[in-house]
C-alpha cells in the first residue's frame, strides 16, 4: 500500500521503516530538515537496536523516502500520524499542539477514500474531535485510532511482530471499511496470528494509557514494598519472586529499584489524571498521583543510600554513576531516574563521573555540569563509591574482584537490584540494594 507517516521522531521513524520493511511504499514527513536528511541518508537520529538495518534496507529499495513537504504524501492511501504529545509546560495535561497541527496541515492533501490513522498517545476524546474535523473539512476521508505499544530497545520487533493490534474506528459501515484497510496494512502480523481488537475511538485511546498506568502502578507497588522491606529486614526480591508465581500477578515489572522514567510512562500517567479531572472523575485516578510520588521518591532513596554509604557526606568524593539513560538499549534520557541521581549527587558536592554506552551526548545537552566518560573503566578508577542506576548488560556483568582493583573504596549502590549481593560482599564490597537486607 501507499503509506505516509507524519512525524519522524522515535515512533514515526520506526513505524515508517517497519512498514517499508513489510513491503509497503512509505514516505515519512517531518518539519525538521536535519532529521529528514539524516533518515534519508540511512542514519537514525537516535539509538534503537535493529533500526539502522531496516532503515538502510528500505531506503535502498526505494520503498522508503522522506520529505519535509506534506504535498509529497498526497497520493498515500493511509496516513499515520505519529507526532509527539509531551507534557504541557504549565500543567500535567498532554500538549496536543503537534497533533492538531499535523491534522490541520494534512487536511488539504487528503484524497477521497484516504484513511488517517492516529498513533500518538492522546487524551480520551481526542479522536472523536478529530473525526468531526475530518468529516467537516475532508468528508471523503476516514479516521481510525491505532495505538502503539512499543518498548524502547525492542521497538523494531514490536512493530514487525506486535503482541496485539487495536483499531479504534467509527460505528457502522465506515468503521468496517477502515478496519479492512488496516487489515491490509498489517496483513503479515495478522497471518502470523496476532490478536486483533476492533473497538470504538474512546476505548482505543484508553488502551494505551490504561496499559501504561497499570505498568507504572505495578512498578511503584513493588517499590513501596521495598520501603517496608527496608525497615523490617525483608528481601523485596524474594518477595517479588514469591508473589510473582501467582498467575494473577505475574513476575514481570515487579523489580524494585530507582523507578521508571522515559518519555512515556511519567507523562502518560500525569496526562491521564489531568484528563480524568477534566471529565469530573478525578477521584477514579487519584491513586496514580501516589504512584507518581512513590516513583519520584525512589530517586531520592538512592541518593540517601549513597550519602549513607559515605558516612553522611558525598562532598568531594568521587562517585562513579553507571548509566544515564532511563533504561538500557536506548539513548533516551527524558525523565531519567539515573540522570536525576547523578545531578542530585553533583549538587551535594560529589565529584560525579557518569558513563553510559549510548546516552552521554543527550545527557550532556541537558546537564553539561556533569563529567562524562564513555569508558566504564575510567569512571570506576579511584571511585569512592559506585552507583549502578541503568542496568546495561556490561554493568550487570561487572566482576566484583576485577572492579575492586579499579576503585578507591569498595562501596556500591545497586539501584536496579541486578547484582549478586553474595558475590560482591564476598569480594569485600559494602553492597546496598533497594529493599534488600
């Protein structure tokens, strides 16, 4: 099919490349000339495993091209809108300026029978409003809402092999026609047995934010348990293993640590609570405010552990911070707990040296006051304290005996509970985890 993807940030660039990889003819549109030039040259403007390969492959075949001119997308049968919805500057609500601008700019280029597909994460009710706009300004076109469920670090796989497909469509014949078009777009996934859920606009919008709210709640729940474990001598990791065997609960996302971050979960749960307040149902999601509070508190807990490990003061002590991205296999430092910990320790007077396999340049743009090195070995050299806050594979695999030969003080804070406390203590380290005795 002929497809356009409006917005070539993280979501849009991955989606455009994956659609072309599946055999569609795709054009990616973005107003950022530098981004478009990089993508056209086969260079993703961010780190995502597997994306350079499919981007290069698709552009080489001619199935994928990029432009800053929306008129170049006029012959597309399907237009995916994948622009960002960041948190508004003055409230917790989602900023819909980019979504509204994308739809307004696209309207003059919509052919009769074209399908516009929203992929951006938006407050419930947005799709119905935009459907009315299309019906008024481009009555020959239709709207569907098709939320994304990408995990950074696995986005290519999640697009090519999704675990479910959700179509939010209008009622009646128009909705059936829209679903039929999306079936053609996702034919490969459907033939592979991917579950397909066809529903109304509001439910499709809620699916994404409800999923993120549930995951955030699960993470904050186990972190709350880690606080109780700290004062009782219990082991939160063993606790998570035990309750995780209950099929109703499950073990995934029950990992205590410094908490969640990134460009989705924090801003999505805040926007969800803001929308509930607008709908007069703020009490229904009031618990998400505590979820957010618990999550932010975890960052301070790691800082407190660091101060305690250095006998009450980090002033002029070298602290090696392992990781600045919010998760491994990503260069994303948006709302990163790891970066927050590093900045707070720096503010307390520590000589912080931060390292990360992919996120240093993005971190430097936000916090140039920190010292960075791409070498974990260099960060560890003569450190008085080591703080692991992003669970990159190379940090999880650190050998405690070898690492002991690099540092000045054998003290480590495991902010992700990914190290073996027994092995590290046996090597003479003062090991502290989150909710671990």
